[in-house]
């Protein structure tokens, strides 16, 4: 979905490095999410934000932090990367107009490899 | 607690054959249910959603799914598989209780054999 842009698309780095993954959206949605995808495990929620002043931990937040710089921008940081954080990371957004059952819209992902 | 179970991590069908991808859910409140499709090197795209209006939901690309409360199922079907349907499919559940938490299944990779 071109309305949700993730940068970089691919990153290889070393253990102990600080990494930032960025997400920007033009959909005008208030709600933004970070997921990681691992083979056989589906998508797991890392952090979510319902507006600029609202940040919440997901099911696997340890080792990660986030920043919601503006309604359209939500970044994910790995302060000191470790190999088991190697995964495919997705940013998603959703609106709340029309009720709480709105689907999520995903970026194309960032493939992160930590050596 | 809510959960989603997708039976079969890999499914193979012949081109033109019926596609059936299984999804069962567990939820303490009436759920909203979604199917997403993921093509290689892309994010997830919405195929269809169930939000209690109708139990049989039609989506894009000829897919449909039926919500069966008694069986706690939301299986995805397509009468005739096409080569372009080869992808990974995810079933997802959203709690209707107010907070938009989404739980994803582990995914089913569909292979279409010519």
C-alpha cells in the first residue's frame, strides 16, 4: 500500500548497533502499529499508538522503543540490536471513522538482518 | 483472551480447483474477522472482513468467507484457483469490545499447481 511507506526496505547490521525503522502515512489515520513477522509465527504486535500522545506496548515490546513524531510518522528503534531481532517488520495504520472495526493498512515491510 | 488458529501452514491446489483455507477463532466477545493476503515482498492486503452484518462475506478476487458462530470458524473459499492466487493468507480477529487489538493467525501459504 503506497499510502504507508517504510524506510529502509532492507537493512543488514551488526549486533549491538542502534537501528531506526521509519514509517510515514498519507492516509490521515490516527492509529499506527508496528509488527514483526517471523516464519510460522504470523504477525506479532510490538507497539501501537492511537494518537500522537498515546503510545502502548504490544505483546513483544522488550528490546524495542517507538516515537510518534506526528500523526503521519511512527518510528521503531532497536537500541542495541541482537540476532533474534532478525525479522520482517511491518508498519500498519487504521482509521476509526465508521466504528472500531476498520481494517489495517500495511506498508511493504522492512527486512532486517542482524549479524 | 482471543486467538486465531489456521489449520495447515501450506495448502496446494490445482489450477481451477476449489480453494479452502481454514480459520477457527476464540473470543469472549463477538468478533470482527478479517482475511488478508500477502504476496512476496509486499505487505498484507485486505481480502474481506466480517463485521456482523452478513454471515457470508464476499471479497476481492473472487474470494468469500462464511462466519459460523456455532463452529467458531471463518473459512476462506474460492471456487476456482488461479495461478495469481499463490500467496500467503492470514486470518485475523479484532475484539469488538472497543480496543482495536488484532490477533493474527500464523498464516497459510497457498500453492497453485498448473
